[in-house]
C-alpha cells in the first residue's frame, strides 16, 4: 500500500496532491512496520524464524480491513460527501463503514479462535464472567476509528490548504487584471495629452509640430513594445522620460519656462528594474498644471538611487488657470492604485500643493 501511494505521488503533477499522497505513504509505512514488528516480537519467544512468508501473509491479512476503510473513505466518502457539504450522509456512511469492517474482523476473529479451540469460543465455553469485548477486537475497533479519523483530518487540512491556494490565485489574478486595466488607461491618457500638444503647436509653428510627430512616434514605439513587460530596466525608463521632457520643451518659450531634469546615470542604475511608465503620470501632471504661456513657470525633476530604493521628486509651479481641475486627476488616482497593487505597503507617495507650487515625492523598492 505504501509503495503504491509513493508511485502514485511521483506521477502526480499537483504539488499539493503529491504532498498529501506522500503523507499517506509515510503513515502506511509506519503502520506496516508496526504490525510486522509486533508479529516478529511474538515469534521471538519461540524458536521460529522472525520473518517468513507466513508473517508477511499474516500482516497483509491484518491490514486488509484497514486498507478497505482508508480506500473507501479517502476516495469515495470524502470527495463525494464531506467535501460537498453532505455532512450527515458522510457521518452515517462512515459509521456504517466502520461497523461493517469491524463485523468482518469480529467474524474472522471468532473463526480463528474456534479453529484453534481457544476456551471461551466455539463449542467449549469456560464458565464464569467473560470480558464484553476481547482485547484484539477492541484494538481492531480502535485502529479502524483512528485510520478513519486520521484520514479525515489530513483530508480537511489539505482541502483547507487547497482552498487557501485557490483564494490566493484568484487574488493574484484579480490584481493582475487590475494592473492590466490601469496600465491600459495610461496609453490613451498619454496620447490624448500629446495630441493636444501637437494640435496647439500646429497653429504656432507647423515645422516644430512635424518634428514633434516624429518624436512622438518614437515614444509610441517604446510604449507599445518595451513597456509591455512587467519590469523594465530603469535606464530604459529614464531615456523615455528624457525624450518625453525634450518633446514637451519644444512647446514652450525658453524665456518663460525653466525645466531641469536630473536622472541617475545608466551605469549607476544597471540591474535596477522598475514597472514601465510609472513616473510618466507625475511629469505629465507637472506640464499640465505647472506651465503657463503667460506666467513664468518651472519644472524640476530629480531621481536618485538610495539604499534599496528609487527616490523620485517632481516640483513644479502651479497655475490653476492653466488647466481645469485639481493637479493629478485620474492619472494620479490610477498611479496610487497601481502602486498599491505592485508594492502593497512598501512604497511612499506624497503630494503637497501650496498657492504656487506642487510637489510629488515617490519612493519605491528596487527589488
């Protein structure tokens, strides 16, 4: 029985099913060894060999009822009744199973005693009080109940683990779906802003607008292909942000708009991976709410690598009249949701607005 369970476990693809089967194989190995050693101990008081074919046959005969209880309970009663919440039916059938197997054990015990002419059984009855239940039959009943109970406990524990793993799988799938949805919203948001920028530049400087279309195509290529990965090198994300800032600078006169950007060098950020397009929304908001054609404006972007963290800071002038709505909007809301799904509580995002400035600070782990 133990060898069969072990071979079954090795051919099982599900890790949890393999673990369950190996547990049963180990327990059956212990039980078989217990009965074999008990038989060998009894034969050690005689001159008979300790281990013979008769011992093996006797152990197998002792184990057949227990194997029957285990097989019926584990492969029929538990999956068809207990795990389907048919508790009363399972209880009744499991009690009936134990009763039926124990009745067979009782009949085999009585027949064995009668064949050996043991007093108290068969035709020769010893007068006087007799025990209500002979010790071998009592032990058989105890083993029947223990095997059923142990099988039940293991099945329930494994099912609890299986339910927990399924729950975690569903949570992970839901989080991945939400991430895909939030990430999908970034591209239309980005394209809308860029098209508005180019539309405005067409009227001011058509030649510059043509160059902006070419530069935008390069950014779109990055967003369509490179950003499809869950994680990308920080150096690639930095190059994209530099191109975006360069493209946006072409819209505004240098005399009124001051833009400073400081990013880590590619050598310093080697091996650091980040989610794609994570910082874009904050720089987009800076241009949307921080730049005015009629007032002096500025944007300062700073990114550095600390110990195990990427620290990002964006400070911009604030001109509420430049764009309707509060700074951030749907882009910032989606960014917070995305950060929560990606990093849970292991990130820090702070936004602070004054009368004429808006500050965003973000810190994320590098691992």
